[in-house]
C-alpha cells in the first residue's frame, strides 16, 4: 500500500502529539525510504513487469534488507532507539518503532508472496493487490480515517492540504499511469519519498 502508510502517520499524531509529524511520517515509510537507496547500490533488485499484479507493474523479487520482517524489526528498533536517546520520550520511541514495523504488516496484507521473513528466508504475502478495487477502497478508507483522527486535534493548514493533494495525485498516477521505463527511473523516482518527512516537519512548524 502507499497512502495506507501515511494514514498510520496521521492517526499516530493523536496518540503521541509530542512527536513531530515529520518523524511520524518517516517511520512507517522508512522501509520505502531505504529501498531506492539499496536499489541504486545494487543491494536489492526489482523488475518492471506490466501486470506483475493487477495493482502495480513491479515485481519485488529481491528486497530482503529493506523489507524482510526481521529487518523491519531491526530498523524499527534503531529508529526508536535513536529517538529515545535524543528525547528520552519512551512513549514516542515505542510508537515510532511500531510504525516502522507497521509498514511490513500492511505490505504483508497487500503484496503478493514476495516479502521475506528474513534475508534468505521464506516469502509471504496475502495478495490484496490482486484485487484492485478492494485495495483502493481499503486504502482510501484508511487514509480518510487517519486524516480525520489527525484533524480532531490539529487544524488543517495549507501545508497539510497540499500534502494530502500531493499524496492523492501520486496515488492516482500510480494506478492509471504507464509502467516506468526502467528500474533506475523507479529508484530515482522513489527517492522523492524523502520529501514526505520534510513536508511533515513543515506542517508541524505551521500548526
């Protein structure tokens, strides 16, 4: 899923209002923030394959260091520890660590069986992406609910609504657009996800 991860970010802000929204956005997206870097370094691999699933034209056949269950727990623990060492805010650290691992859980529901349990281990996935309409409905509802929870304690700003519009446009483009021309374009395009935590920090500053 895509905007489903960001739904978790918005919902988590209500539970841990002291944590900067930029970090709450970075945490559930962390595996996808690492993934294009690992692609460009040749540590992980993906195929552009039209119709790989009805929902997406990519075959994620090798991404154990960013997207295995074990490594998601490792990345979550490191993210939480770094935050705790700086802030000593245990509740926030636990939330951030859980958000990192939530990425794997949500991907487990949506992906074909391509998510490794550990590097070199068996792969799993429930395959929601094989049902495009169900994926769109579930993920859209997640996003709406997460945003509604955020807005119950935080005001809407131009910064916030511009992010919402950006996410929706990118989501729609991923559904109706043509397959990317090559893997390098996929990797460099995915690096744009690094804008999201910065956008979240901007929203926090404008709140």
